């Protein structure tokens, strides 16, 4: 009897301890309705403006191999829409962190959601690069925007490097993260820093020589580190698939993330080689130096781009195998953003070799990217309406066990669970 009373008191005490955080988790009057759901508004929501900004970049006239009247205007509209979406998402996630104390720290240290912190700075990368496509070329814009672009590049460069180092420290020390649960999302912390190369490739040609060359060198440094870290992650990712098979069905859209690093590296190399400033004779005559750089960059880009093609094909087949089991998650935006880099690289290769066929393929891929973006946005809106996301247990703030699904290879389950 005494044991039962003790057990009853212990249960009451533990339940009170569990309920205590719930009573303290809001400031002021507890929100209701949609505002209450913002407690689960994770960093992964930045995949929406990230992909929208990528779409704006690919629709720019300067990007495409074939254009038509009004294409630049369409791109501008998408770019402005991206700015609006980015602002709204910043407001929503700020509300979450203010209204639900403790969620900021929890979101950064969470083994799954923390990886998506990088999507916020990836969204900034597409916004900054969009300035070079839609802001600086606009009539009536003074040199201040060119200078602002340079400042933003270096601020972004420093910020994303610190984030990459900090996030990987958390990744390496987190007891919850295990190699069998690895997905390409583990590459996300280095992705924003790597896209410093893309920002340099897009905007260095608009800079004066004294600022263009440091920007190119900085971009090359960031792109190199990003690609090398990605290669290290690829080794673990491939090993994980060999031993355990593909990720669970709802994690497979994230497999397209692996397409991004080689693709963006290829387009960055070609873009920075083309933006190499004239009248800088450090390596010899300008004409000869630029010609050598462009040839090396183009051949290297084709070499690296092939890895993107391989990962793209594997991701497509893996997702087609379980397409009936897929339900919307924010990682569906991986159908868009990594493939933006993949498509732009195809277009740049077509331009470099003056191939009408390759440029036409790039245009067709652009149409597919636009259609995919529209489809994913519609699915996103439907999922929010139906409470399929932004609900308890349905978002990135819940850790997913990638060895606990029916597609795991025989004998590939978590050895700790088997023990």
C-alpha cells in the first residue's frame, strides 16, 4: 500500500514537472488558432523564399540561353514576391521565438531542425544575388547599390563562415545524431558559405576592378571549402545508403540536396572566370589570362557537374519508387532549389560551347523548374490548411529515426535497438 502511495505521489510529481514547461512556454496570453501553431514554425520554412529566390535568378534574361520579351519583368515580379515572403517568414519565426521562450535555443541545438538554420542564410544568398540581376541593372540606380553589394558580400561571407563552423561543432558533438540517420541535409550548414561563390560569380562583373578581384578570390575560397566539405559528407552519405538503403519515404525529397554543391560549384567557377577584371596583369597579359581561366573553368565545371547529374538521377529514381507514400514536408522545396543550380549550369555550358541544343535543354529544364515550384507551393498551402504541418509531431522539431521504416535493408536496423 505504501509502495502504491509512493508510486502515485511520484507519478503526480513527474506529471507536474512535465506540465511545468507547458505553463511557462508562452509570454502573456496564450495564443490560439493559427498563432498557436507558430510554435512549430521551424527554420525549414525558409526553404520557401530560398527556392523562390532561386527561381527569380533562373528567370533573369542574363541567365537564360533563349529569352522572350517580358521574361525580365516576370523575373522581377518573382524577385519582389520573394522579398515579401522572406519578410513574412522572418516575422513569423520571430513571433515564435518571442512568444514561446526557449524555442530559439532549442531550434538551433535540435539535431534535425538545427540543420535547417542554414536555409535562412541561403534565402539571403538568393536575395543578394538577385540584386545583381534586377537591382543594379535597373535604370536610375546609382553606384551606391554596387558598393552595397560588395559590403553585403563580405558580411554574408563572414556570417555564414561562423554559422558553418558553429553548426558543425554541434553536429559533431550531438549524441542524438547517428550515421545511420544521415541525409544530405547534413550538408546544409556549409551550403550558405559555399554560395558566397555564387554571389561573387553573379555580381563581380559589376564591380570595379579593385573590389572585383578580392570578391572573386573570396568566392573561390568559399566555393572550394564548401565543395570539399560536401565531398566528405558524400562519402558518409553513400556509405549510409550502401549499409542501410535509401532514407524513409518522407525524407527522400531531401536527397536532391546532394545535387546542389557540384552544380553551384560549376556555375560559380564559370561565372567567376568570366567576371575576372581586365587591366589586372598579375598573371600576364589580360586577354591570355582570361582565355586560360575560362577554358579551365569550363572544363572543370563539366567535370564536376557530372556528379550532380548522378545524384539527380538517383534522387529521381528513389522518389519515384515511393511516390504514393510521399506526404508534404518542407523538404519538398529540395525539388526546386538544388535543381536551379543544376539547370543554370546546363545553360552556362551551352553558352560556353555555343550549343543551341544544350541551351534548349536548359530552357526546357527551366520550364520544369517553374512547374515544380508552382506544384510545391500549392502542396505547401494545402498542407498548412489541412494541418499536415505546423502541428505537434509533424515538423522538423521532431527527430526522425531513419532506420525505423520498411524500406531499410535487411540487417540494416539500428544495432543499439537490436541489442
